[in-house]
């Protein structure tokens, strides 16, 4: 017997609350005319995403382009979970007040080496879905 499931659309407030619970997301962009995906840790700044990276990385090529950013949480035991997708424009963050606000030792980059470039994804659209057990 299969357990009945239901899919619900999340509000923007629910999407942002869920984004703040996960440390890693996936940045989706175009590289050499092909889709590319990079798992990254991030900081949520209001409704925008900030990623620390290196100056000579793929982030340089992503600046000033439209990107997608996806975060999810899956529970394999009961096939439930959620997914949030942001669409926005990536820019290099240089505003000193914003840099001070988003620089937090608790959110340091996971990748090794210096990470002195900050990539800001200015969110244009945000959407999300939750798959959960249907009420009895």
C-alpha cells in the first residue's frame, strides 16, 4: 500500500525560512553555452544569496549574468521534502556595509584556500514546493 502524498506550493516567506535552514545550495549558470551546476555554501541576506569564492574562479564568469540557485531537503524514509529555487542576477558584492553584514565566522567557506570574492545573487523570482504525507 502506498502512502498518499501531497504537493504544496510554498509562499515566499516559507521559501526564505527554509533557505535559512540549509547550509548548501546549487548555483546554476551557463558555461560555454552549456548548463553548469556548482554546490556551494551560502549566506542568506534578506531575500538575496551571498557566496564567497576566489577572484579567479568561475564566479568571475558568472558576474552580471542571470543565474538560478536551488536548495532542497529530502527525507528518503518517507519520500517527503522541499525545494526552493531563486532566479536572479549575480554580481560581485563590493559594498562595504553589505560585506561587513554578511561576513560571519560561523558561515565561513567550506572549500579550502582564500575566499575573498563575494558573489551576490539579487533575487528576482523565488518559488518552492513541499512534498509531504497527505493528511489522514
